[in-house]
């Protein structure tokens, strides 16, 4: 039996052709034409006016917070169940991350807990759509409106997903994406900010490019970063974007196939196929061990590894991160749902290149391990 990796991208469209074009034309840096093309096409696909391509999704979050003027003493509300990049971006601009727990079935932030966390210092809510289903946006938008808060929308896992028919990534003042190879479309490493406001777009572009000034290039009023995306990366992005609809359909088929094969394993909680606002796009296919299973996710992943099946643990909650606790954050914080799924959840091979045979193979090993 061949090993089944947790992720494998699909690069059999125009990727090679466009990469060769970069080499033939000698356009390899961020000045090349694919960067602008990718920015425009991706922004258009998500119904936004401006796209600002950057070197990765974490960098996109760093730029987003600074561009929105989040600064020392401000508070930003975010889900505890997310990737470190979200909290890191908040901490790095001097602001305070304030976390809420997640919902036990969608694994997304529990929007009912947000209002209690709002203080006079709250400046923004960072939304993070998790694993395949979007956050329930309407209550969040209403709160943002009521309290005058900015929304930053981390849509790194949500390319092509919609919330009540509107594209994920079209809700925040700034939304961010990642194009890491396990995302729905990939550029190897890469990310993008999407905005509608022209001045905000200019600010993101400037921060991405060391805050060089148009007139006096090497005189700086502000510190930025070099987070530019190369033409080579953008060439991949343009080729991948041509297939986004196909990729989303493919991921949905993978998810549905898994659910069909795993639904009778009583010890496993599977992803929700849909909510009343979206159908799952299964960025990853996560499972959570129910109480009746005597061991935890770590042990389950080790057992699957013996059968050469790749897995990844669920996110580890922000309020339990040693690095953040050492900063004096989250004393006595308790988020029971996130704490539980962090210990009981993991995801199984979910990459774009996964075949039906591989899905059947993974399912049969899971059946053997859990029954
Ligand atoms: C992948 C991911 C990121 C980080 O993107 P990178 O390109 O790996 O830096 C940020 N947020 C979420 C929700 C992600 O899934």
C-alpha cells in the first residue's frame, strides 16, 4: 500500500505554460505582468475592487492590521480556534487579542459570544472561516455596525466559498487569502489582500513594498516590509484560478465521498455537510473523536501513520499558546469547545489530487481503527 500524504496539489493545467512564459520573457520578479493579472482576476472573482498580492497569507494579516491603523492598546476580537498567524499579527502591532470560543459543530467562532467581549478599546473583529464552512456573518456585520468596528476577514481556507450567495472574502474592510499548497488554489507560497477602498489599497501596496515613496523613493515616512509576490508565483496563481470552480467541486466530491464511507463509524464526529447559509467546501476533512473513543487525536494519528496515512492535528487554541501566555495574555481563560476539539480532532488526507481509490483506502483504515 502506497503512503497517502495529507495534501497533494493539482498542477496539471496551464501552470507549466505560464511558468515557461516567465522564463522566456525574463519576467521573474514582482514587476512581471502575471502579478497584476492575478490581482485583478482574483479580486474580480471575489467581487472586490482591488487585490494586493503578497508573499503569504500570514503576511497579508500583518499588512491588514497595520493598514487599518490597529495600534498599541487596541483590542481585536478573534476566534481562539485558528492559526497563530491571526494572533501574531494582532500582537505584533501592539494590540491585544481577545478570543472567543468556537461552535461544536461548525468549528467556527461562536458569534453569540462576541458582544460580551466588546469594550471601549475594541477596534476590530477578525473573522476566520474554518475548514470549509464560513462564519455566520450576519450577526457579526450587525455588531460591527452597532459598535463601529472594522472587520478583517481571514478567508485563507475559503476560496470559492459563499455565505448566503455572497463570496467569502467580500465582507471585511480587508479580507486576506493564502495560496499555500494545501489551499484551494496555490502559488507555492503566496497571499492576497482584497479591499474596495482605493486609499486602503494604496496603503496595503505601500506597506508591502517597504513604503517606498513615488517621488522620493528612498526617503521613508513609515516602515513597511518587502512582502512582494514574484511573477513566477503569480503565474501559478493565474493558472490555478482558471480552475477554481472545478477545484471547489472536486473538494466537495471528496468531502461527500468521505462522509458516505465514514458515516456509520459511531465514534467519529464528521464535518457538517451544510448550514442554512453555506455548503461545506471541505478545505480539509476534519474528524473529532467522540467521548466513546478511549484515546485522543494524538494516538489516532499515530495509528493511522502505521498504515501510512498522513494526518494533521486540529489548530491549538490561541488562549493555550505558551508564547502568548508568557506575554501575560489569557490568564484563566477557558474555552471548552476549542480545548476539546484541539485534543480530539485531526484531519485526514484532503488534497486536491486525492483519488477515489485513496479515499476508499483511508476510509477502510479508519473503519478498522475505530470499530
Ligand atoms: C493557511 C492559513 C493562513 C496562513 O497562510 P500562509 O500562507 O501559510 O502564511 C492564515 N489563516 C488561515 C485561516 C489559514 O488557514
